[in-house]
């Protein structure tokens, strides 16, 4: 049976431990064979932009660019539509592989059978 995990990250550099935990759990699930969808919302929205993950620092944590690269390579990374609009981020601004989608897509993902959703 396919294992699917949706992780919604609301924290960024404003709450670095919570942010790092979300990325770490998502990439660990991916490495364990789960299908993973990571949603960037709130302050984590900035990580959809080139170079922003490299600015993130947290001692004793895996480098955020490495975690993001793994998720882009093996999972789905989505930037919240409203969060992007509030930050004047458009489709041409984001890292290749990041999609922009809203609540209907999020709800569709988390309501599917067999999905575990986590919010950080």
C-alpha cells in the first residue's frame, strides 16, 4: 500500500526549529519510500525563491537547501497561492519544480484515502 504524507510548513526563519523539523520529517518520509507533498505557506513561502533556502541557518540541522533539493527531486513542493500573492511572488519567480496552488488543491490532497497530513 502506498504511504502518502502531506506536510504544511507555516514557519520559516521566524521559527527555525519548527521549519527545520517540517523539512526533516518530509525528507525522512521520502527516504522511507513515502509519497511526499510539501506545502510552503506563511514565512516558509520565501524558500520557493532561488537562494532563500541557503540563507537559512540552524545549528545541528541538515542544510535546508539539501532538504529542499531532495523534496524537489522526489516529491512535490507547492507554494500557497495566497501566500505567494501577499509576498508578490509569481510563477516566474520560483525555483524550477515548485508549483503554486491554493486551498482546493491542498484539501484534495489531504482528504484522499490513506493520506497523513502534518502542519508545522
